C-alpha cells in the first residue's frame, strides 16, 4: 500500500474496549464457562485479562480448573462474544464518531486487536469501509503488550509507525502501541493507565476531531489524568 503523505499517515485502532464496549461480554463469557466447571471467576478476575492475548486467559482458566484444551476455551469465548456483537455492535459513541471523521478525512485506518479474525469480521461488517488493514490475535506470533501487532499494521499499510496515531484502552494495548513507536492515546475505560513519556491519556474521546488527532501526530501530548491513573 502506498504511504499516506498526511500527518498522521494512519490511525491504528484497538477494538475491544476502545471502539466497542465488549469487555463485559468477555468477562460474562469467562464467568459462564468457569461456572460450568464450578470454578470461581469474579469480575475482578476478568479485568486482569483485558487487552491481553486470548491464550493467556485460556491458560489461567485451565489452571483454575476448566477441563478443556486451550483451543476449546478460546473457541467458546469467541463464539459467545461474537454472538452478542453480531446481534448488536456495542459501539463506544466517542470512538465511533472519531473513526467516522478520520475515515471521511481520507486517513487510512487499521484495526489492531487481540481478538481473533472471526470476531473482528463481525465489527468490520458493521463498518465495511473503515479499515484498510486488519491485524488480529491469530495473525501474530507475539500478542500485546509486544509491539508486533502495531508494527505489522504499519508495515501492511506501508506507513511509518512513528507517524501513526494509535488508540488503546488497556495497559497491555497501550504498552504495545507505545513500544511500537506510534503516537499513543490511552483511553481510561475500565482499567487504570499508567503515565509514560509521550503518552496521551484521556477520560474520553468526546469532542475530539481530526485536528486533535493531527496535533497528537505532530507531537502534542494530552494528559487529562495527571498524577492519577
């Protein structure tokens, strides 16, 4: 793909939590599966795995006593979450508005998620013209917080990762995007986001427009959280 010459060259979007409010779906699916094997699984347990690769959650569920293979656990979780997303995409209104504005401005966008292709396709079907590249957890060797997924997206878009803006909501996702070299914006949804040099942290994307994204790409840092997380 030919590199986009504007600033930013591309915008890289996480999915779960950032674009769609699907984390409650994941936690409910984990809790449902755990209960089948009389394994305690709390909301706090689920929060620990927000933004992490699916095999991580699967291995912990196994260790807790869910007597299924890693692939079976992942398959079950994906099936349950996908069913709900297909029935009703739970868009984060602030992120969807900015996604639409970014696409309308002609800036290439990529979806960079640790969810697998089968689930990502359900979102893409609801926004068929939004994403030029889709990088999913089953396409990478090393999941978030490793930067591989974001670097892969930039490579497939044909852009310089340091001239991209990435939106994330989880500590693992923020670490992945920030380490990749992308200008990173952490949105405080469910999980606290620690301060990092050059990292923007916001409570919401409400009121953001393409000019705000361009400011981030140019090096501005917006930190609404201050000393708090």
